[in-house]
C-alpha cells in the first residue's frame, strides 16, 4: 500500500502530488490526537494505582471532567510537537504549506480533539470497570494509524476495509487538514470536516453515557480504590 501511495498517480495527485508533505501533515495532526485518545485512561490508571482516585471522585468534580482535564497538558504537548513537525518540515525540509488554510486546519484540529477525547473516555471506562490497563485506546490508535491515512491515502486501501476507515475520526481530520494546508490539493476539506463533525456528535454523548455508567458501577461496587 505504501508503495502504491508514493508512486505518482491520480491518488496522490489529489493531494498535491507531494508524498513527503502528505506525511508531514499526517504526523503533525496525529500527535495531539494520540494524546487526547490515550492520556485520559493512563492518568485514571495512575490515580488508581497511587490511591488518589477515590479521594478525587468524592469531590464535586465529575469523573468525566476529571478525565478530560487530566489530558490538557499532554494534549498541549502534542499540539506543540505537531507544530514543530510542521515547522521543521516547512523551514528545513522544503515542505510547502498554504497559510490561507490554517483557520480551517485549526477548526478541524479542535473538532478532532473532541472526538479523540470521546474515544479516550471509552478506554477510561474499560479501566474503571475491569481494573486493568486500557487496550481500547491502544487498539483504536493502531486502527487509526493503519486505516486513517497517516502515511498513505485511504483510497489505496482494499475496498473491503475502506468502509472501516470512514468511521475513524482521524480519517476525516486528516482529509480536512490536508485539503487546507497542501497546495494543489483537489479535495474539498469542508466535506471531510462535516463528516468529522457528524462522527463527533455521535461519539460524544455515547462516550459520556458509557463513562458515567462505568463510574457509577465502580462507586456502587466500592472498587474505586482498588486495582
């Protein structure tokens, strides 16, 4: 698949024809989304291991807010790393980016972060209920990296699994960001952004409900302080 994506052709031409620029934008966007996806469950597990989770959850702060707020610093670090990737790629490696597309790219990043945080809540729910590490976020990250189009266009995937890529938020986040930032891209970024918004509107209430149920179950079982 990677060889097909790098080779000249209509698939890559739709993104401006520069595979290296394609990958640089993909890696830059992936950085903060990975942090949003994985850090909530990781911080929840850490709080449980050191015995502070139960004390935190008896305060007025909701469990959902606690998990989301715990990801702020890692997400900001991911944003900084993503900006560094774009900066180095543009200044030192000759990657051409379109500054006019930056507003759309930033809006896309914000929406994608919300979707990733929602997915992260599902992983945190597993940690609360089963008192184990979080395989959910790891599996979602691997699926996103392989099927979301970080290193190659989604169009090179076999049709049998291309449908799976369409329900991964990263796929549409990268589509919108690349359409905005890559000169010569012939893809409508607003369509990708609209699909991302639609997925986010579904994921957020589902993840919120699942996590609240998981937290209520853990409290009822009195297992918040155990791991």
